C-alpha cells in the first residue's frame, strides 16, 4: 500500500469530509488520527480492492487457464 500522503486530525476529517474524500481519490491514502490515540487510514475503493485481491475478476479464459486441472490428464466428454 502507498504510505498516507496527508495526516488529518479526526475533528478536521469530520468537519471537512468532502475534502478528505476528494484528496483520497486524487492523492491516495490519508491518515486520520485521534488525540486520545488510535489511527486509521482512509483509502479509495480501488486501493482497497487491490490490497484484498478483489482488484480483478478473472474472465472465463483466465479462470480455465489457471485451473488446477490443467495438465492433469482429465478428459471431459
């Protein structure tokens, strides 16, 4: 994951959420901190999907090409 480009205090992130949202899409992940402790990173859906492996649904050709049955000698009639 890209390291967060900007750091926000929680109260600022709440007050300026639209800006946080736009900045996340334009610049990448944003770090939000709370005075009493704790941090979260706000990231785009595309970045989340990439990190969790959901970035691409394989098409049927890719799925079959990567099947564990490839080269196993199994024949379908």
